[in-house]
């Protein structure tokens, strides 16, 4: 993103949406109090809703709150915030459901209709009774753009955030993507010269009708991004940034809008691991990334959050993102009696050292591509009506002896691979699929990790091969490059066979019955891998035998070393098939894992699997890891850097890496109030000897020694987090 918007990437945001008190049911909002409390928390940006259930400034497009009168709440916030050097980003709901007391009274012509003459579907949303969705084919389209233009031109706002980028908002699905309001019916007739076909199940319509509906659904779905792009250009003409709603890593707005946006918000950070993944994907994609810290709750009049907010905030910030306190309304209501001092202290540190953190980015080491089997990431592609329905899914189970044997999920393997890197205290980022065919992007990372990435295009395979021959290091597992474009297009051999140094084979007939005896529905039973004696893996990994789950039958090509073999339990001296192979290719190195170690780590957090992959990385990267840390897995280390400066964030994560979340909305992290310090932490950091190493939180110098090319530091203990800076 542009350097002039660095403040967006490093923002400390107080979020005030307009769906709940003090904006509903009565208008009780006090801009001065909001800014006073936000300043006490050392926030520097307020994200403020221009509309929620009602608009909050006088306009002719979106009905204002009945109690608004002549007030302009956007101006009130701007006046208070700008007086103290704070910026304001306004939120514009796009395609969002609207309360019936608003839309049905003032603009019934906006309503989406699921069938000719039918009433719209009804929803409940943050209180306020029933809500209904609008249709972008109606005058709502022009009203939205008029509202956005008035907001941008009549207010000195510092940026806009556009929710939500989801076509057919709140009425998604194959039927939901088809609206039968009077406007859609007329526009369809004008385009196709016939009435718009309808059936309760549109899949039962004739082929010609379904083909027309598919074309229509696509064009209507694109209206969402059309208005977002137009709104973004309005903002761009005034030199202010635009952020949009990312939904999830597999639910982007159309990518053509992402090219217009300066940043993206993940509405909920998800689990701790997902928070790290999402922030890293935004960072590697060049976008400012905002993640919720806390969330909108049904109990906004109370401040009831614990230290989980601090963990979320420091993890998002360390991963290159901004901190978006989504429970800002709780903080305002709670102050001063329920003031969250720990969060304020963290923000104070960020504020005091803004110059240190500006232009700082996470260290690049390992890249894991976020690629799904069907490569469908846009909500439009998964939600629109299609003449031939598309089942967006992962790989099917293998059928062995007429029994389904599960295949490890590609997305779960990506999560497990990411978790393996963090457990080894190795810097890791998710990258988008375009990176695999972009030599410049790949070259940024010393290590490329392909955890069961089933399909690679010819261009991607060629680029990965060139990357390795130029000196890159590749770790790949299971069925990486063993599929075609479809989720079940299993190939006869790996697309990367020559680079990996292995060929796919069928199980030996004499061993087939024995193999069948070692299966169960989730994979293998009583099967293991064993290191080859005197091989580099045996020397670097203390466990001679470790468990394997699903694996691929392969044989090594000439010039490839087998450093571990698959074995049956009780017959560990009988090598069966290669489990781990290695080879050098050009200036680079390659390791192939026949089994999905990532799945085992994701599900069980196996320490021996962590250490196995750590030993593999040590062989792949003989120049050494960027960081070594003697401490528990849950002490997360995220190094950052910029010219002349290195900063290391340590986050004492108290839960399991794949912990569960609340099963009611909002799906928040569970609260905690105490974090046990981690004692006696020794770390070695591969950076040039600095003039000064210091604790950013306390300002005190930190003693260090230099051992070869590593900085060695001993810390007596680490509390919930620590931040160290090395400056030259």
C-alpha cells in the first residue's frame, strides 16, 4: 500500500458501530465522551458508523434516526477527534439488512423479493426487531452512491470502510442470488426479451432458463462491487484510503475491488492461530489488515473483557496489522469504573514508539501458499446461481476395499503447516496463490512450504522449480502437485516429480493385504516412520521412530536420498516405502514428506512432529534459522525489521493453538485474567550486532552477547508479552 497510508496499517482503532446503544433504541451518543475515553486508551483512530439501523447525519438518501433532528454525528466526532490529532474512518454499510421500521416505512421499493410477488425474508440483527434486505437493482443503488458522495464531500473524514463486499447480502445461496422485485423483473425482460423464469427450486428449470439465470445472477452479484468501486473512487479523488470487509480468507469480495482498496478488515480474528494466518496473508498481499480485538456484543453497556484483548492486540500488531478494538462502545460505557488498564498500557507503548513501529514489517522466512482445492475465494463465485451447480469442497476420501478412507483436508494441512512453523519459533506468512507464479514474490522467502497443496498449474510448477534452482528451499508433503484442477483429479504422478525427486507408485501386491490390515477410516493404524541410520535426519532428530497417518506410496528417483522409511509397528527393521526424501537441485534443496505431518500437528500438537519438521528446516537452511528460542511452544516469537532496526515481539499464548471459541454469536475468545510468566527464556537472534538492545515496554537496556552470527539473550521471565528492539 502507499506509504502515505502507513497510519492505516499501524492504527490503534476505537470502533463505534451504530447497531446498538448509544445509537439505538434512543440516541444517547456523546462525541466528546467517546474521544475522551479513546484518548485515555491512547487510540489514534476512531471508526465511526455513518449509518446502522438509521443514518446519523441529515441527508436525503438514508433515513436518519428519528431523534437526530439537526445533529450531524459524523461532524461532531470529526470536530472532537481532529482537535486532538485523531483520525476518523467512517463505516458505510453496503447491501446490509435494514430494520423494517425504516425500510418498509420509508423505502419499500428497495426490498429484495425471493419470488414474484413474495415478501422478503426476515432477519433479526442486533436487536431492533425484524430486518429486511435491499436489492441493488432498485433505487437503493443510487441512494447508496448519493449517500456515500454526500458523506465524503461534506465531511472532512480521513478514510472510509465499506461493508461488506458480499453479493446478495443476507440472502445468499443459489435461490437467494435471484431477486424477483419489480426492478429485477423489468431489467431481466429488457435484457433477455422474456419474463424471468421462476421455480421454488431453480435447478428444476429447463437448461435454457438456468443458463439465463446464471448470467443474470452473475451480473446482479457484480453490482455490489460496482458500487464499492465507485465509492472507492470518490474517496480516492479526495486522497483518503478505503478499507473493505474481507469476510474470511475464503470469502473475499471480488478481487477487482481488492485492487482498489488500501486495506481489509477480518471481522473476527477467529482462533489465535487463524488470527496470525489472516494477518500474515494481508501483510504479504500488501494490504493494511485490521482485525477485531474483542467484538460487538449484545451487552454493550458493560465493559466485561479480560486480558484476552491484550493477547489479540499484540499478536495482530506483531503480525503487521492494525488493532481494531471492536468493543469500543463497551470501553466508553465502562469508563472510568471498569477501565481496561492492560489494554491502555499496550496502546501507550505503541503510541510512545510510533516512529519505531512505522514501516516495520514481519521478517520473511517461510511462505505457505493459501490455496484451496477448487481455488474459489470470492463470495460471488461460491454464492451465485449456476446452471450447473458447483460443490465447493475439499478432496474426497479414497475408496479402499470399498471403504472410504479420509484424505487430509488441504486447508487443515495449511493450518497445520503454519502451526508447525510457529511452534518452531520460525517466521511464517501465508501468501496468495499468485505468489507461486511470481518469481519476485517467491524470492522474498528463503523457504517455501507446500503442505499437501494438491494442484499446481504449469506456470506455478515452473516458477517453483526455478525458485529452487536459484537457491530456494522447498518442503512439500503428501499429495502436493498430485492433483489436476478438479478436487478429485488424482494424477498418475506428481507434476513436481522431477523436482521432488520421487515418483508415485502403487502398493506392492505382496504388501497390499498387509497394508489393508493397517488402515482405519481416519488413515493408518500402527504405522510409523523410521530414520535411516547415519542419515542427516537421524543425526539432527532425536526420535528414531515417529507416527504417520495418511501417506503416499512413492519411490525415490535417481539422485534422491531416502532419509526415513515407512514401517509397520512391531517390524520397525523392515523398510517399506520412503517416508522422507531429500535432494539438492541447482543451488537449492528439497525435502519431501510422504505423510501429512501437518495434520498430526494440527490435531494433536505432537512435540515429536514439531521437532521432526524443525530438523528438516535445519537441513534445508544450513545457514541457520532466523531465531532459536528455548521456551514453550506457546511463547510465540514474531521478529520484525526495517533498515537499521529489528524488533522482536514475544506473545505468551496461554491456550492451545487450536482452542475452541464460543459457540454463540459473537464468537469471542474465552476470557482469562491471569497469564503465568514463562521463566528463564533463552533466545538466539540472527541479526547484525546492534549498538543497543532494549526493552520497548520498560525502556531499559537488555544485556546480550554475540555468538558467531547470533545475538544471545537470556530473559529472567516473560509475562503476557515482551517487545525488544535492536537498533544500529
